[in-house]
C-alpha cells in the first residue's frame, strides 16, 4: 500500500480494481496501515498519518470516516491495525445504547496513548 492505493487482485495476481491515492483529502491516504472487509463487502482502511479509519463500499466509494488524533479515550494514536466482525456483539451489550443496533464491531489498534485497542460499533438507530 505504499502508493496510497488499495488494490484488489485475484488469486493469480490479476488486477480486479483499485481506489485511493496518496494525499490528505477524502478517500486519500497518508500512511495506510491496515485493511479489513466486513461481511457486507465494506472496506475499512486505517491510516496512521491521518489517524482515522475510512470506510468504503465494494466499489471504492467513500461512505464515512471516523477517528481523530489525541489522548482522550476514543482517539486514535498512530493506528496500525484493524479487524471487523459481526460476532460477539452481545459481549459489549452493556456498553451499547439500547436505542442503537450494532451490526459490526470494529477493533482498531494504536501504537501510542492510553488505549492500545479501541472498540467501535457500526449500526443504526432503532426506530
């Protein structure tokens, strides 16, 4: 990922698609460090330079981003890895607002600061 592009290859190394580039705008990367794909096909990219996570659809269109540098809990400090799962959500139930339905848990590791692992929930408000 040194070009700043996210590249999708088949098993034989043939290019299936790519998106992103080096930069500091939306959908661009400074130092992409980790990548995960959820069961809906969304692509999560953690960027150590911007200290955030950007979420893309399977076509590489930016859906949203979150994270901010700093030392308070919830901040990302030189993030390096990411994992996404729809399993084990019940283990975090006591921390989730009852008006929010979590669909995915997002685990982000940081290299610096008080919280080396931050856990986020992706979902929607319950009607």
